[in-house]
C-alpha cells in the first residue's frame, strides 16, 4: 500500500504559562485505502492529531506529508486548496448550512472548487443517492432527522472524491441503530472508492470493527494494531 | 459568484435580521433626505428672497440727510461703472391709502417702470394688470395683493393717497402684485414723477437701486460708491449678513446631525451583523474545513452588509422622496412673521442630495460590516467547529 500520510515527530504544545503537550513526538504512517480508528480517553490528543492531519491546525514542531506534500510548509491558500481537494470532514455535529437544502449542502465543496453549478448538482445528487437520501434532496436540515443529516454530511464529505476522509466522533449524537447504519455506509464507500478513512472514536466496539486501531494516551501512540 | 450566493441566501433566510437592518438604514436615509430637501428649499428661498427681491446695491442719502438731492449726476456716475447693468431712482415714502371706508398704511415707491424692471424682476410677481401700465396717463398705482384685499379695492378702482402736508390725491389701481412676503400688505408702486408731485419736495429721491453683473462683486461696488461719492451704499450681502451666516450655521449643524444619525444607524447595523456572525460560527468553521479561504469568508459578510445597505438606501430614498413631495404640496398655515414670511414649508428635491445621502449610507454600511466580517474571517476553524 502506498503511503498516503506520513507523520514525523509531530509535537503540538498549547498555552504560554501552563504548557499542555497535546501531541508529543508522534510518528505514524497511514496507507491509501486504509480504514482505521484512533481511540483514546478524553484529552489524549486524538482530536488534536485529527486536526493536524486535517490541515485545520499547525504543529509546534515536526512534519506531516499528505501524498508527498509537506503541508506544514504550505501557504494559507495552498492549505485551503488541499483541504478542499484532498480531505473530507465529518464531525459529531453535522454542521450543515441551515440556510441551504440537502443537495445544495452536498454541492458546496464542489462549488468552492470552482465546478460549474449544473455539473455539481449532478455529482451531488448521485452522492445523495449513494447514502440513500435522493428523495430528500430538497429538504433543509431542520426538516431531516439527526441520522439523515449525518448522512447528508457524509455525502458532502465525499462529494469532491477526497483521498482522506476524517470522522471525529461522528456517531456521538446518534442511537446505536443509526450508528451501525452509518458504519456500514462508510465501510461500503471505503470498499467502493478506495479512500482512506480515519475515524476518531471512544466507542471500543466500533473501533474493533475497523482494520487498524491506533490507541493514543497523553499525546503519544501507545498501541498500533497496523 | 460563490460568496455572493451565500450572502444572498443568508439574507433571504434570516428575515428578521434583514428587515431590522434594512429599516435602520432606510429610516436614516429617509430622515436625512427629507431634512436635506427642506434645508435646500429653505436656503434657496432665502437666497432668492434676498438676491432677487432687492437690488444688489442700494444707494441711500448721506449720513444726516433724508434725501438725495442732485441725483441725475449720481445716476450717470453709477451707470458708467463697468459692472453695473442698470440703476433705478426711487422715492420711498409712507402714506395712507383710502378706498371707500377702508384705510391702510402703505409704503409708497415712486419709480420709473422702465428703470425698475431693469434692476429687479418685478413683473414676475404681477398677478393682475401690468407693471408697465404705470407709464400710462393719469395717476396710476400698483398694490400688494393683501393690501388690495384689505382695502377691498380692485383694478379700475380709484384709491386716495393721504399724507400730512400733502394734498389728498387719487390713484387708479392698474395692477396687483404678490411677492409672497409680508410686503404684500403694505407695498405700492407709482410713477416717480407723480409720487414726487404728491410729496411736493421737488425733483429729489430717497435712494437708487443698482443691479450688477456678478452678485458676489456687489460688495466691492458698494464700497467704491461710498468712498467716491460720500453717499451711503450697501450691498445685498451686507444687508443680509446675519441671515446668510445663520444659514451657513444651520447647514453646519444639520450636517453634524446627519453624521450622528448615520453613526447611530451604523452601530445598529454592526450590532445586527455581529449577531449574524456569532450565530454562524459553526457554519464558518465548516466552510473553512471545506476549503473556503479566509478571504472568501470576509467577502461573504461584506457582501451581506453591502446588499442590506443597498436595500436600505433604495427604500429610504423612495420613502424620503415621497415624503418630501407630500410635505411640499401641503400648505401650512404658519403666520408669515414667524417664518421669514413663508406660508408653506419650502422643499427643494435635488438628485444631488439623494446621491450624497446614498453614498454616505453605503459607506457607513461597509464600515459597520467590516468589523464583523473581519472577525468571521479570523476565526480558528477548530474552535469554531467545536463551539456548537
């Protein structure tokens, strides 16, 4: 498997007075198409690691290479572009834009990328079909259930065909039946599109179902089943 | 354009905030344009009244004198001056006019109609009869509209002029004049020769009215005449210094007032936009996560401010225009003494005022929107996403 993500000596320190080492010299390689979970207690640094891989945050020291590109040395403009093209985010809260309906939300990453409206609409509706919400495309978030909104968020995360999909506690707001359905959906998409899925979770049961579990405690990787 | 679409959608979805901010701008623009129209109207009326209804320069007798005795030479001297268009000799005197059982106090102006029309546009205020009729045979008189009303006299009637020491003389009414000022109650014109005859003091006058090419050069001419002839000459500006200063002062206060209104409206808008940004923290974070640049975020909220501003300016301008037109057509019963002799609120609706108000309102909107927009663009996406 080719290396999608290479992390070398990643350190992230917060605060001026009382220092907090959220990440402490982390080293990690993740390949293309992997389906893995990052698990750890609250405050362990798992979300921080995710934010680093997701180019939402910059490290205090160390390097991250996404598909060979050193993102710690990229400009603000380049980072935005990479975020748009190479990454897809799914958070615990769906964060759909409430003023837009389902299909418009899914189209958003494409429009940011400069794709023409009509083409974006086509791709987005196909994506909604894949997550089983084709007939709800004109509904706004306040007209959909939590689980449905999360599925729209997943469609949006995947619409630009990103190479890396990041999920941060994405079943935290859902009941077990909806959680299972989401998991199955992600698994299927991973198999069909060969995207790298990194799921941060505290749900041991879900983590166990993935192909690789990385356990993190106090900013350091203590266990890596891959 | 991507950012514009998001901005428009925000505005359409958040109706209450949209309405509030549009009203804030519209009210400010409406109030200010109505006020500007009134100020313009007032200023224009005053300038008209001062410049157009009196001679640019008035020459009066020497200090302790009541009359100008050898005026023909003086007239020629004045007419020879480069900047002078015309000069008109006048004999102004008080008298009483009687018609049947009505008697009124009057200021009688003896003039040569031909000369007088050259220094002032008297004919435009004539509402009945003809100013030049004063050149006709016999004693003729033109009187103010209110004066005629009070005397119950009409064209063709003969009124009697009376003054202690003068022989009562009949004058036939051949014209009515309405200036729109208090003068309509006491004004009367008659032929210079006939008035001189009535007062019987010989061929003398009480003053000369002069019209000049450039009204702002009136001062200089007045000084020159004063210096070279010893007669007292005043320009329209001197005579109205107080009013002109008052107008400037009022305009100054008005502008400060407008700025304050705009400032208040601006704070109102900034407040509303800050609320919108705070409401949308999660959205902003997500947009950034999807790859929207900070610059784009800034543009989205600036566009919102601009669109709301435009809507407010348009509605406010329409409101201001309609209100001004309505107020202008409404004649207010204000006693003339109270308001510089006006019997209605003067309005002057000019595009210039509306454009100025509109530009300022847009500027305030953009400034007010800049702070919230900047805050939005400077958010940390991680914090923003997790704040919800």
